């Protein structure tokens, strides 16, 4: 199974190159990928294949794949139809089609993503593939991006299915926590669902994701809109693959969860409404693709009803409907594509006489439409008969519910017969249309071949129904109860057969009176598209109103909103929730009290000082005081980092304050405001109170007791802080340095505006540079005499190498002593800052003639590459390995691979400091001159 996924991923990556070399014929090469994968499916049919690959076991994110009977059926549909669709694309698109390589990559990748979805045993992995199909569907539907209809349809499909996917994720997490496992196989193996309302809520959320993906009312409207996509997309995604994902998920969970409260309440009524509403709309519309689209929605409603009933007979019927629908609907969509190409229109009111001009195409369409209308001896007839029989004998349903469902299915099936006949007659019959199309380009055998294969397959499956039954029944037997029915072309004279005759008669009658059922200009019934637009407008208005209220453009008002939330929400929850008693000590030593008093005095001084630099300095004292408290509590690593960060922040403030007046004038100052003071006091009280209660709420041993031993045993280091950053919690660090890269890029982009990249200017670029003049620093003589300090230059010349060596020492020693990549990078950053302060902007270019963006990117790639390298070696991402060797002269050396991740952190911090110095320092120097 992993090989199938990797082959599809590789084919998707190479698809643009193949199209560039072979043109549209590359689709035939790409079709071999799903076709070969289909061979693997047939080779393993009837067996259960499992693959387990650890990735992030702590969060249950492992690559768990499982191939069984249900997955085999879905994979056959996904890969078989996918291969035919790719072959169809080889002649559907013209030689000059734009973005054809990207389209080929997306379609091939979609086939692989669907294979991953139906073989995922881990529900979290299933969700990942689920969302990949959502994104690829968005790209495929919006292939004609220059058309507004395509853009609207793509966004609509993305919003609806994406929102359903997020709801499903919440349900998956709840289910996983309640079952203590995220594996579908574990859920199916459980004797009964866990008690409580949480499981019911979770099932409801998962079903919401399923009905959004499978276009069930009221979330059905995105599918007809998606007909703006190229026809191969409609034939694959919206007939055989993507829309079946929701049906598959319901079928997969039915053996375990069909008896939960939301199951029948959601699936049966919504499925029945979908059958009737979409079937009626299919009779009204005139676009051939819309006829098929609404027909697809109607039949999806029937399928989700059948797999949702929860009996073995209904499950067998649902699976048969799924297979039959995939064959005849993909075939008919391809037929519509051929008609659109040959006649230049899909409008039923303009087509006439195509049956005489293209009899083979007409025969293919008749076969597929007959299967859609459930006429014998096609497989659609076998599946529909099985569905009616399963509802007839579904003892899990009450008698009145069975009557309602059978009656609804009968009416919906009559609609299906009507629009099937209407499709064939409108497309191929000779009609008296007032403005018929006279042009016709006959399709070639390569274009006609794929739909013909599916049409013949529908006939063969109907004639060989017992053989198909042996392939589908193993899944049906996994549901509670006994499988009494089987797939067959002839079950004798019975109730379902009589009902089928009545359905056909009623459907033909509806076709004959089709002129009385015209499409209204503004349909009221089922016009969810209008409701979607209204919902989007309402959300826009609401968001504008909320944004205008809470984001007025005033920084104090925005900050006050955030701080009020911080005070009010936790205080209310603390007041109404359960609390444990707290025990407080004022201090552990009088030195802590003295430092705290200094910090309070400095914080108060910052509010009354008029000199901007003095205010920054006293605020910095509070930061240094915090570092001293860290040191007193035995955390030298944190203290070192705090001192370095505080120093660097002071430098940044000083750089920025150069552009401001030294003093705050009377006009710029603000009077004492009691509300701000009260809010500040409330925040100052709330934070320590919440901290005290949070500490008191702990009822087990604190985790910090186990961290030192775990750091040495897992990460191979004695410095627990550094091991946490680069090993145990390396995911957090990777996210944090990513934020640093974004922040640095944002600051530099705001300052530079037009040119982001490039190193700081070198001394040789200055017009005043004289290479014969000697100075303590390479660019020091370029400074104005008033800004030049000989003492600072000499000190920098002597101290800079020592600071850089100290930076390297901190980097290498950080795994076992205070330091690490972050601290080492800060020290190197301070060394660069010293060079800049002593020699100016040209000196910065001499100190490190490297683009800051390159350092940031290299550091981030190195950190992320560490995660990828461990994956390639079969270990969880970001996991470390310990290498110990004894070398001559050097002695015993112990290397932890987390060092390379720490090197990435080091480079990101140095790049951040360099970017700040370039933008707020060198760039500001140039603008202030």
C-alpha cells in the first residue's frame, strides 16, 4: 500500500514534465499508474493487508493502512475509473490546452489521495487524505481560473466540504478519546459504543462531514455548481471518487455505530429528501451536465440511506448501488463531454439527431442510461432491486418507516427513469427543436473507448451478478445480523419486481408530460444556492460589524479588549468552577523580596518618566530582575537567555528611538486615566491569582520531577531545557522559529518596502572609502567624526572574536550545560550588534557579508530537514540518535543528532538579529542621513 501511494505521488510530481515532453499523450502514460495499482488490488483481493509505520506516536499520528473487502471495492472503483478518465483526457483536451501539466498532476495526485483515504485505518490519517482531496477538488474545479463561474464553484465546494471536514475532525477526536484509539479497526472490534452523549455528538459531527462531502441535502448545492469544471473532473470526482468518500465513511462506520442515536435520525430523512428533491430538479434543467449532476445528488441520497440502514442486506445493496453508479455515471459524463466537443453545446433544447450521426456513441449512452434507470439486464437494475428488497425486510426500522422509505425510493426512482429517458431522447433523438445544432465532429476511438468500457462493464456486471455478489458480500457480512439476500438478475416474481414495473411506467409517464414540468426562472423549492449566497452576505456583514467594534484602529482600545477578556473570562470560570485551597509563601529568601521591590519601582517609574530612553532602560531593569530570579531558583539556562534577550531588545529599542524626539512633549502626553489604571491593576492581580490556583489544582506528581532523567535517557543531554527545545518538544521549537522567520521577514518588508533581499552594504561600496587608510575596524573611518568612538572601536576589535568564540561554545555545550542554539545565536547577534554600533552600517556588511534571508531560510530548512531525515530512517520525526566514537587526540566524542536541529535554531536567531540590524539599523541610518 505505501508503494501505491508513493508511485502516485511520484507520478503527480513528474506529470508536468511528461506533458511537456509528450503533450496530451502523456495521459496514457499516467493512466498506467492507477492501472498498475489496480493490479495490486486484484492480487490482494480477499485478504486483509495491514501496514503500520510510526510517525508521531505521542499524538496518535501513525501511518496505519488497512486493505480489506470494503477498501478493495472502493479501490477498484477509484483506480479503475481513474485509469479510464486519464485515458479519456488524452483526447478530450486539445494540444494547446493551458495548464495541462498542472491538471494532469492534480488528477493523478487525486487518485492517490483517494486510495490513501479508503485504506487509512487511522482516522487522523484518513482526515489528512480527506482534506487533500478537498484541496485538489478545489484546484480541479477551478481549472478554468479565468472564468468567474469556475472560481465561484471552486470556492463554494471548498467552503462547504472544508467546513464539513473540520466538523468531522472534532468528531474524530472525540471518538478517538472515547475509544482510547484512533484506529477504525479498534472501533469496529469493540463490543458496543461507549456510553454517554459524547459519542452521539461525535457521530453527528462525523456524519456532518460525510454528508457535506457526498452532497446530501442541505449541503448538496455545491455539486451542481461544480459542473463548471472540465468534464473529466465531473466524470471522476463527482461520479466515481470524491462524492463517494462520504458514502464510504458511513459504510465503514456502520458495523459499529449504526445503532447510535444520530445515525438513523440524520441519514434516513436527509437521504430521502435528497432523493426526491434532486430527482425533481434533474427533470427540470436543460444542461446535460446539470441533469447528470442533480441525478448524482439524488442517487447519493439513496446510497447513503442504504448504507445507513445498518443491516447486512441494506449494506450489500448500498455497495451495489455505489459500484453501479460509478460505472454508469462516469460513462455518461464522458458521453456529455464528447457531445459538447462535437456539437459545441450541452443544451437539450438545441440538440437533435445525434443518434443517427454517431450510433456507437448513442449505443454507449443508451446502455449507461438504462443502467441508471435500473432496467434489466443492467447492473443498475440488480442494485435497485436489491435496495428495494433490503428496505422491504429491514427489521431494524419500524413498519411505518419502511413504508415511507420504500414509497420515497419508488418516487425518486420514477424521477430517475424520467430523466434517464429525457437524457437519451434529448441528446440523441430527432426532435423539433426551433434552433437545432447542425455541426457535429465525430469522436475518435480513443475518445469513445473509455465510456464504452464502462457501459459494457455495467452490462457484464448485470449478467454476472452472482460473481459480483461474491466480491461485495464479505463487507455486508461484517454488519450485525444475518445476510439473507444476494445479488441476482432474477429473484422471481415478488414485491420489488412489481414495484419496479410501476416505477418504470411512472417514469415514462413523467417523461411524456415533461413539458408541463418546466424549469421555473426562480425556483423556490430546494434553491439552496440562494441560501448559500445569503449566508455568505450575512457572515460578511457580521464580520464587518464585529471588526468595526473591536478593531477601531486604536491600539489602546484593542489592547484593552484583550486584557479585559484576560481578566473577565478566567475570573468567571474560576468563580463558578471547582477550586482547591492554595498555599503561598511571600519569598524563599529576602533577596527575592529586594529584587521584586526594584522591579515594581522600575515599572512604576516607566509610567511617569518623560524621557523615552530612560523609560526603555527602566523597563529593561524589570527584565534583568526576572533573569536574576531565574538564577536564584537554579535555572541558569533560563537566566542566561533572559539576559541576552533583554539586552538585544534594549538595543532594538534604542535603534528605533533614534527616529523619535528624546522627550515626550506635553501635547503628546496623556493625563492620568483611572480606567486604564484599574485595568492594569486587575491584570496584575489576575495573572498571579490564576497561577496560584493552577499550581494548587495539580493532584499528581509534577512533570518537572521526571524531566531531568527523561532528558538524559531520551535526548542524551544533562541540560533539560535544551533537550526539551531540540528533542522532546522540538515540534514547538520548529513552530516558534517559523514564527521568527515570518516576523523578521515582515519587519524587513515593511522597512525596505520594495527590495527585501540583499546583504548590508560593504565598505567598498561607499564613495568615501579609501583602502589605504588603516583603522581598528574596516569601515570605522566611514563614520562621521561626531559619531566615532575610538574606545568603542578598540574594544570591539578586541572583544568581537572572544564573543564569537563564546557563542560557539554556548552552541556546542548547550546540550549538557547552560547554552544551546538559541543562546549561542543571541550571543553572536550581540557581537554583530557591537560591530554595528562601533562601525556603522558599512561595518555590519564587513562583519557578516551574508543576506539575512539566506540565513533564515537555511536555518529553517536545516531544522525541518532534521525531522525529514529521521522519517527516512524509519524513526519518528525530530527524534534524535546518539553517536559515540573515540578518536585519536580528541578522545571520546558523543554526538547527538539534535545538534543539527540546534544549528538551524542558531542560524535563524543570527539571521533574525542581522535582519533587524539591517532594517532598523542600516536602513534607518540611510533614511535619517
